[in-house]
């Protein structure tokens, strides 16, 4: 795939971490080079679906840290989550071009220190991805960011109007049961109500501010709680709408791990094949590194393609013959009824083959040893040639039995290797 423009700039200026980024952007020429290297901010729109199997990464795996945390430790978990959801099926993962977005911001505020601060998490994330080999599966694109003012328009364009169906009830639920604290403050000469909201529906504490320039600040506790809950729910609606619009424009499935999205999309239409593939929880040890999985996928290319095609067929058939409310439910059914039984069959056949091979080999060698011993104590032992023939025949008999056992085992392994799930079985053993 083509080299990402920002990765090329980082390599040219030898940027690897915070110190090298600060050093590079302390030079006006490097800043000019960064601005000149960036592409025009044109949002691509496809007329037809892509030829390959692509996934649009949404919040939770888009590596922005939005609706989560921008710290590199949390972003590293996003990197792992992204590839563990996608490595087994998708040919390409489309992510937002964060560097371009930061540059567009910089053109407005001209603050180099802020530019460094906003670019640094992305620089560290790119280093992690390249180290793990994940850059081969990723493409960055210009994307419309989430917007509180235009999220309703984005939702309509993305055809997820149903996300508004549950808004009122969700606001009531959050306002009624969340732990909310707030304080009044003054910023730029006007009042703000700064808040913190904690609720089980959200993975992290939600921090925000209500501005008096937009709406009069509420004073009663009940009204304040409603206003804060509304602000938080609308923030998620704005990001969901932007994510869904990006997937719509790319004509791909949307992948996201934000639990609250599912609450908003409770009336989502029937999921598609890619939605279900994204939700599959494959029996792979969490101790296997993402780098190992991606490397294994590359080295087992033909085996992977067979598994990928079989998975697509299995999901397609399940959609035709069954009706499940969500992609997650379909995914659990596919794993239970298709993947797990075939993995057990492979395991059992190989285990039985190994046991039979050991028995056959042991029996063959045992018979050979007995025959050789008897031959040495028979009258033929007075004839060196006769004794040699007896011993030689015994060894041949044992070797033939061993060869047959090995041949049978190899034949079963060859047969098993043609299984559609053999790639997954090998990854499980990896």
C-alpha cells in the first residue's frame, strides 16, 4: 500500500517520540514541510463498494482516544482491540487522518506547542502500529469530525435516524441514576457550568461544560442534571453520526467498541456480514501478541484466504436461515455452530492419528525386536547368513510398520490442512 504521508514526514525528520517531535517542530522549515506535505482536506466518497473487504474504524478503535482517553497506555489498548477485531477477516482498515485534522486546527490557532501536544499521541500510536506490522492493513483518510451543531444532518445522511428514537429515554435514565457534580466558573467573560458525570453506561468519567452563550445556565438541581445528561448523550450522538457517515461514504461496515453506541442503535436494521465478522470472538489466546497474529496471517496467506471465504459463506447462510437481533448474537451463534465444532473435529482427528501412529509404531518395533531375538536363538544361528536374514527381516518388518503409521498420520494431517478452519486452528496453536 502507499506510504501514509505523515509517516513519510516522520521518517524524513527522524521523529520517534516527544523529544524528537519537539526538536523537529522547533524549526520553521520543518513546520513548513509538514504543511506542504499534508494533502488537501477533501473527504472521499465512493460510488461503489471496495473490491477488498474493508472496515471503517469508529470510536473505540479509531485510535483517536475520543470518547475514551488520549493517554498512550489507553491508546495502546485501542490498537490491540482494533487488530483483534479485524485481523481474522478484513483486508483493510480505514482510519481517520488525525495528523491532517491537527494541521487544520494549527492553521487557525498557530500554536506550535499545542500542535506538538495534539500530534504526540498519534505519533506514538503510529510507532506501535508499525512495530506490530499492522500498518500493512491500515489506510488513513480525511473524515468529517463529530459536530454538535450538525450531528442531526450527519445522522440523516448516514441513514441512522433511528439513533434519535431512544434519546429521550436515555437522557432520563442517565439524569436519574448518574453521579453528577458541577461548579460555576467564568471563562472569557461569560459563565460556564463545568461538570463531571459518572454512569455505568460510559467507560470513563464524562467531563464537560455548559456555556451561557449558547443557552441560559439552569439553576435548579433537577434541571441541571437533565441538561448535563443531555449534553453527554448528544456528544455520543454526534460522534456516532460522524462515524456512521464515514462508513456510509466509504461503503464499508463500521467497527466500534463503544457500548453506548449499541444503546443508541437499539433499533438498528439487520446487521450485515462484515458487522458480524467484526463481533466474532475467536478462540485465540490473549497472550498471543497482535504482531504475531498479523505475521502469521501474512505467512499463511493461502490458508487465511480459504478461512476468510468460508467465514463469509457461513455468515451469509446464517443470515438467510435465522433471525437474530444484533451482530453480536449472530457472531456467538456462528462460533458455537460452525467454528467450535470444526476446531474440535480437527483436534480430535489429529489426536487420534497421533495415538494410532504411536501404537502402530510401538507394535511394529516390538514385533521386530521379538522376531530378531528368536532368530538369534534358533538353529539358524549356526548359519551366519540365516541369522542375518532373520534379523534383517525383523528390522524390515518393524520399519514397514513404522513407515505405515507415519504415512497414515501425514495423510490425515494433509486432509486436515484442507479444512476451512485450519488457519484458525493453527493460529490457536501459535
